[in-house]
C-alpha cells in the first residue's frame, strides 16, 4: 500500500516539477508565450498539485509524523509556492527560477532521505548511569529521529526495502551491529549516533516485536 502511494506521489511531484521547469524555460526564452502555456496546463496542474498534496499528507500520517530529514523539504516547498505565484504574475524571472530551484532541492531531499545530509551530526554521549535514566525512552527518541522515516512508527513501514522490525529475530548484539554498520539499503549510523544511542535504540526495537 505504502509503496503504491509513494509511486503516485513521485509521479505527481515529477510532473509538477516538469510543468514549472517548462514555465521557467518559456519565461526566460519566450515570455510572451507564458500566459498561453499557463492556461493550457491549468487543469492538469491543479490535478497534479492536488495529488502531490494528498499523497504527501497521507504518507506523513502513515509514517506517524514528520521525520527530521523532511523538514528542509517541507520548508523548501512552502517557500517555493508564493515565489512561483509572484514570479509568474509579476513576470519576475528570478523569483520563478528560485521557486524551481527550491522544488528541485525538495525532490532531491526526498530521493536521498539521508539525515546525514541535513544537519544530523554525531550525537553527544548520554550518561546511562544517571538517576532516572530510561533506556527505552532514550531509544524511542533516537528511533523517532533517525529510523521512523523508513521503518515507520510500528516498524512495519518498509520504506526503501527496510526490514519489518516487528518480525525481526536478531539478537541485541546483531541489532547494534546493523545500526552501526548498516545493511542492504540501510545507511550506517555509527558515525552519527553514540554507542549509548545505538544500545538504547537496539533495546527499544524489542518493543516493536
């Protein structure tokens, strides 16, 4: 279900981006034709934009929230919309080109889905001997920040061929190794997460079985 939703979303985003690239190219090369093009693609653009938004919101619901890597994407999309509207209405090439650049960036963020590229430095070590330390709460926090975008809130999302964590039979040590070194399409997190983070999230995964 989610993979089909993702495919529809990608198609809508790609078509939406192509429309704006075409508008930008026409505005730069033959601005007198822009009004005609805008009129010709008005209905398809509305349909694609609606599909873009609906599938995007639906996926966020399925993912159980907005993962950290998606914040730059959403910011870029929100900023690009008024820039595009003003750029087209006022015939401001620079604004439309900026809008297209932001949309391309947002698309790139979605394709990589890599927290390492968007402000996720190595976390600081947590004092696990401190009074009141809760390994499960710590693990859940790390999981929400780094893992939920592919595995989902219940571990069953399967984004980017992610394993179903609810059906995992790995030992604690094996889970820690996979988190540290990565596996299949999963990136390694050993250079971003502290040993305490990795241990805590590995323990938290027990609750998803």
